C-alpha cells in the first residue's frame, strides 16, 4: 500500500508538471519531466536483480493514469466552472482523466514487457518507448474525437508554442509534435530506470539515443522547410476587439451593447483611416458573437455593418448567430459582409462545444442540473471554414474549433492564406483560457505556415506570424484595434498535405506496441504484482 501511495503521489506530480507546460505558467520544458515521471510510476522498478515493490498491473496503471489526468485537468481548466460552479470543472476533469486511465492501463503492460530482465534490453527499451509514446498519442486522439466530437484541450503539442520542437508541427502537425514530446520524456524515463537497475549498457544507450537524434532531425527539417522562400503579397488587415459591458455568462443579454461596441470601435478606425493616421485595411475581422443580433433579420444592424464596410471599402467578417427554422436552434456563424453587396460568403461553426453551445441528453442533464438550461441550442454547420473576402482566401476556425486539427487544416488545404480565429472569451473572465487558446493558434500558424488573426470580443486578440511569433496582442477587457500587414501566398506545409496520416501512423504505433507487449509478455516469476 505504501508503494502504491508513493506511485500515486508521483502520478499527481506528473499531472501538475504537465499542467505547468501550458499557460498561464507556460514552462514548455515541464512536459518532458512530466511524461518521464508518469512513465516511471507506471513501470516496474528493479535494483540488484530484485523488484523494489510490486510490479504495476493494468488496473494499477489505470488508477495512476486517472490520478495524473485528474490533477492535470483540474489545474488546466478550472475556468470551466468560473461562473457555473466548481462541479463543472471537477466533472470535466474526471471524465477527461478516464482517457489517461486508459493510457495508464496499456502503458503498464508495455513497460512490464519492455523492462523485463534478459537479453536484448536495448531493443526492448526502444520498443517500449515507441509503444508507450504511440499509446499516449492514440488516447490523445480518442479524447479529441469522442464522445460528442471530443475535447482536444491539453494535447501535448499545445504546450510547445515556445519550445524548440515547434517546427515539427510543419512536418506532421500537432500529432507528430505531441509524439516527439512524449517520446523524449519516455526515453528519459526508460534510461533512468535502466540506470537504476544497472542495465544501461552501451547498446541500450545507443538504442535510446535514436529518439533524441531523430527528434532533433525532425525539428531541423521542419525549420528548414518553413524557412524556404516563397513569393508573397501584402494584405492590410484590421482585427477589432469591441469588448463587452460586463463579465459573465449573460453576454447574450448584452447583444445590442456588444454590437454597438464593435460598431463604435470600427467607426473610430474609419475616422483614423480618413485622417490618414491608420492604414486602410483590405479586410476587417470581428470576433465571434460580435453581432448576436442577426444582421440578416435586423435591418438596423445590417445597415450599420454595411455602411461601415462601404466607408472602409473593405469587407467585414462578422461573428453572429443565425436562427434555424422557427425553433430555438441556431448556427454560430461568420458572415463576410461586403458593403452594399451584403453577405458574399459564410462559415457555420462545425465543431460546437457540448454542454456550452449544445447539450447532449438535454432532458436528463436539465433535470439533474438546472444550470444546464443555459446551454445553447446550436447545431453544427456543414461548411469547411474556407471563405473569400477582398479576393483573399481565408480560413475561419471559430473559437473552440481551433483546437481541432481538421478545422484548421481543411481551409488551408483548400487554398486559405490567412487563418482567422473569431472567438468570444468573455464567459471565461480573466482566466487563462484565452491564453491557452492563443498558444493553440500559434501552433496552428507553424503547422500550416499561415498568419493567424485572433479576434476576441474581450481579448486576447492577436496577430500571429507563420513562424508562431506573436506580432501584436491586446490586453483583455478593453476595446482595441490591431492594424497589421500580413504576407499571403506561402500557406501550406507537409502537415497540410499529409492531412490525418501522421495521426493514423502514431496511433498504429501505439496499437502495435500494446500487441507486442501482450505477445511477448514475460511469464510470472519470483515477483509480486500490485492489484
């Protein structure tokens, strides 16, 4: 029991370290010792030819994975319960921790085979590292996809916006970047375990050294491919942050005020353009929910937006809510509003947030939790996020969508040269949520070599270069305009072209690793196993 408690404490520490790699702490390097510590607590530890404590079984691994996951998500997403109660953050964290439990169960099996004493320790150690890493990647994909569309928040890649491995995203996207981080952490752990067992032979060192060498090679290749010169042209953009009257969940009750804020800030931009103190934009980006009064149904709103677009001689991307039929259902939509021509293109949000924008099993959850009645009635759209404005191909990943690989990749694959992220983060107050979203957007910029424009109702809005650097950034809960010149024509990387292939490959490595461990599973000897 004491050994299990020590392992559980280690798992909790691993979860805390992993959370520290994300904003607001932002210590990208903490992901490596986090993964290493989790692997250590899941692995059998031997010294002097005997086991130190019991060898973890699959169910012990599941428990330790759950502890690590619960700690990680409680520290990562406490903002979920900011205005609805802490139970929301606990509930989400507990559900997400179940995926880490699945990882822990399989990783314990893989490590038992990989670290079993005997000949071929170097080959088995490398196979174990790859198996555990692929198994981690597989469970990241599962929780990012299922159920109800998944919850990709907290993937390893999204903590690496400031790390040296970020260029790997240009080769294989966030799946390959996350795989590289997990591989380095796992190799570190396996090397330490073998050292404690006095089994770190020259061959074992050579086998494990493959991991950092290949990872460094990927990072260098990603850097070189991203640095290749391409012909580009300049586009003037303006990102508008109109702000909201007050914090909280009732932003929809402030619809007219929020719209007036964005109209006012944009009108001030037009005044500066007319006075020659600001460049005339080719296009203007408004946030999600900037006009929750549908400009298609409200003549006043449509006229005001059209007049501003005409005055600036630039289309405005307008975040709005459009009713579907006569019931409560609606789409979360970005309209391209071009002066007197009105709407010339649109994107309806496809990845809608469960328990926020829509409610699964509505009857059940509303009966159990009255606050659930405040969940939206949004329905998913069937557009790809690719729109055109002012002759420029744009991608639109609305808020939560930027966390999904396909939502960012598909419009760029279809020709988008700028990725816009219209978002409304007012419901999360001054929490780290908006900065975690900024980190994801920076990874997407490198992943597809595309400038990213984040327009947030209350912040943080930002202009991100294709190399992931933040060129401009607003403070939160204040009106602002970011005017910038971005270069278009160079978007697209190997990751864009490969699509979902890297995710499939790393997942198959995980399945192969588990199959290898089960087939080569050592027969019980003179040792005991934790239950």
